[in-house]
């Protein structure tokens, strides 16, 4: 159980990082357009 919770934590952290990167990319794109 503990290991699963750890895995989920890492997964959500990765997802948050991906979301932030997506947001940054969109901002950059809108700036160039």
C-alpha cells in the first residue's frame, strides 16, 4: 500500500510538471503569434 501511494504521488507530480510545461508552451506560442 505504501509503495502504491508513493507511486501515485510521483505520477501526480509528473502530471503537474507536464501541465506546467504545456502551459508554458502555450504562452510562448501565443506570444509568437
